[in-house]
C-alpha cells in the first residue's frame, strides 16, 4: 500500500463504511465464460490444459465452468486469459480479459496457491517470478498462480497517466491557498483524463469485483477451494473473497493488513503517522554509528533534514543523472520508498540524502522513479491510475474542502508525512466514477476456515494496529506478529515463513498471538521484486 498523495497517491486509503454487503449476482453463482487465446509475442505452440478445461470446479450453479487455455510464456511458466463480466450484475454488458500466469507444482500437487503483491495497481503477473524464487517448499506442492486484477497490467488495462509527472511533482505539503490550488488542479487533471478515456470501465474496478474475478480464476484452474497469500492491498482482496465465497477458501494468509473499518481520511491519517514513525526510527539509527548518516554533517538528523526540506522548497535540486530536477514531490517520495524496506532500506536512503545535501537530487529522482515502477525506457506502468481508480471506488471522498479542513490535524500528528498523506485524497473529490453498489460493511468472512493475519510492529504503510483490527473483524482471523521494521513480514523471518508455509502445506494454522523476530532480509527488499505495498495515491 502506498502512502497517500503521491504519497497520498501512493498510499491507498481503504474503507469500511457501514452498509449492506454486496449481493451475489446470478452471474457470480453461475459463470459461463469461456477462456480466450492469449495474445503473446512468443513463438511457443498453444496447448490445451485438459485438467482445467474438463475438470474445472463448478462455481455454484449449472452451466459450464470458466476455462483458461494455457500456453508456455516464460521458462517454467504458463500464461492464459480468462474473460469475466465487466459488470457482474449485467453479465451481457461487456467483458474484461484477465491475464493469468502460473508455475506448476514440482511434486504431488495440493492445489493452486494464488498470490497478490498489493497495490492496488501492482502487477501480480510481474511479481510471480520473484515470489517463486523464494517460495521454498510451496513450489513442490502448489501450482503458484497470479493474475493481474482488472485494469492492471495485461488485464484490459486502464491507461491514463499522461500527466503523471506533473501530478507527482506538485508540492505534497501545501502551505497556502495557491499551493493548495496547484495540488488540487493537478489531481483534477489526472482524474479528468482517466474519465475521458475509460468512462465505461471505471465504475467496475472496485475490490469486490476483483474478488469475484478471483473466484472465476479458481474455477478455471479446477480447484474446489483456493489457497491465497495476499500482501498489503492484497489483504483487502483476500478479505472480500472470504466474505463472498467463505466455503471456497482452503487456507488464507493476509500479510500487511488493512483495517477495513476505517474511513479514507482515518486510513490516510494512520499511514502518515506510520511513515513519520519510520523516519524517526531511521533518524535514531543515524545516531547509532558515526558512518551511518554522514549527510547530517554532525547535526541532529531531524535538523539536517529540515534544512534540506527548506532548500528544496526554495529551489528544486539539479539532478544531472535524471531527466528532471528533484522538487518537494521527489524529496518526499524519494524518502518514502526506502522506508518500505525497513532497516534494509536505510543505507540506500542515506546515500540519496548525502547526494542531495551536496546539491545533487539524482538519487531522490531515482528512488521516486523506482517507487513509481518506471521502466528502463522511461515509460510508466499503469499502477498509479489503477491505484486511484480502486481507492476512489472502495473509499470515496467527494468533498475536497473537507479534506483541506483536516490539514492542521494531519500536520500536527505527522509534520513531514501528514499533509502528503492527506493531499492524496483530493483526487477522489474529482474522480469521474462512483461504485454502482452501496458502500459495503467491512467483511467478516463468516464461515471461512482460519485466516492468518500477519502484522509487522514497525510497518509504516499498513500499521500494526490495522493487522490487529482485521484479525478481530474476520470471524476466523488469527494474528501472527513480526517484531521488526518495514512493510510486510513474509521473507523477513524464518519463524514467519515456517508458520505461513506450514499452514498452507498442512492446513494447521499457527497459534493465535504467535510473535516472531527478524532473521533475514525481506522479499520486498529484493531489487526485482514487485512492491509489496498498499498505496493510496501519488501526486
């Protein structure tokens, strides 16, 4: 989950307003969509997956189950597409192509393990390669499966980020009317561009619909029940799947949890405080050894950072190694990005800040581009627009003036990160789509087997209190705690990994309240791993 603004915009605000839960439509109970061939650019021959086509588990009513025609796409992987209704209440009113990728089990197969890295907007298809290099014993017993959620990556992609750099570069901490107007206008332009290009798709990108797509994928894979590992925003997706299809859950682990009872404003508020605390932990580390943070030049880290902030406010830093200077937006995102990695990211942050105090913003721009998943060719994926689209449906904010009225409270609670978290909510006041269904009550997953909720005590993006909350909101929720820094826990601790892997392999959940210490670097710190973060909205 990403911090609000771009911070906000990169932080995802999730909702939990009270109302009736979404109704299960007839199309949901009786999917009849056939798979379609994928349009890859490789030269491999197609092959039918007879297990999927002929043995697909039915989804609850008569009629053919959905199927996927897989073909080899990368070494060790198979890919295919699945057509799903754009609107589950009107299944004949257009479709969406969902792109699916899997790696077959190496041994006796238990079933499919579906993974999602978060976002919303992160590509699970891109993430699966990194995940399978770390999945250890799970590779022997599970087909590891990922699909790009609707609108993401290769799944009928949303594409409207022509004004992304302007959006990101706007000062995320406005301190006067003119600055607030600039942030608001950048948010409005981004929203209007998406509405002009994708009016028919935007209302149908909310998380409950992605959960319905996930059940179509399950059925097409031939599994009667699903095992699922979701990170960050992926925890909301898992919780909604458990709400809509509790009997179809075999085992579920939600790492880096969202509190689905909070409003968008309260989610952003908590996240701003989380990153403020993470930066304070970094500053404390700076004082622990003389060589950790030479950029402070002997000053207290907070004082040195304040001087840098003031300098960037006056004038953007030249960035000879980048295509643009480092302004206030690049400073806040450049600092945010390595804080996701916990202690593993602190050395990287120190290098970037050392360059910045010497007058070179190249390191901050590079970290910002990494945060935005910028490609080597200079282009951007559609992570940001999907992030906005999902957040603004799941957690609508319709009054920009009400957002601004929270400025004093946010700044007091988190002097550096509070306003960036808050201004990320402005885009939803301009978002051109609303959900066609009422805001649902938070999911409880009633009737599902044990759901393991993993929380990290020093997680800046999804604070530990959110994991405690989700574990209590889910009727069968169990809390597993990682006592460390950074966002998400799987891969940071042998204790965590053994508990999670053991649950998937044996069906035996860890004891509620188990606590684990860190023992190694995290999956999210890997250079080629997709970001494991829940992100509200970048500007």
